[in-house]
C-alpha cells in the first residue's frame, strides 16, 4: 500500500511539473514553445544511472567509476536543463516570466525523478529494475 501512495504522489508531482512547463509555453503573454526542448532532458536524465545500475554490482562498498561517471553525466544533463531556459531568455527567445515557470517545472520534475529512484530503487519485489 505504501508503494501505491508513493506512485500516486510521484504522478501528481510529474503532472504539476509539466503544468508549469506548459504554462511557461502556452500562456498568451508568452506564446513561445521553445522551452519544450527541456523535455529531452527529462527523458535523458535517468538513462546513465539506469545503465550503470545494470552494469555494476551493488555489493561493493567502495566507490565505483562507472556509477560515478553516470552520476556525473546525469548532473550535466540536469544542469543543462536548467541552463537552456536561461539561455533562451538571455537571447530574448522567451520572456523571463516564462523562464521562471520553466525553471519551477524543472525543479518539480527532477525532484519527482529523484523521488522515483529513492522509492523504487531498492531491490524489493516491485522495483524499477524489473522494467
């Protein structure tokens, strides 16, 4: 029952984050859809860590270069997702209000992705490794 509540709260967080992203694009005073390019970062961000989890044995207590590289790549993707709307706003492709909405959406979405890995990352009966 705990995983059901976690799944519902994570889906609510994802919906709220996407709502902020769409508000930054579709409000009449902004009306620019350039910020939708951050969707690629949402898709790409969990991939390096998922690949590293498949390749690395977790019984090792020492640090592993593969997992550290995956965390480094994931950090680069997340920083790029926060930097892209700022670059768009500085280049005057979008307004600063739209940039703030997209950055708020980024914060919520990446917190949701982190929450997913924290809740379903353990090796129990229902984990993301089965997918």
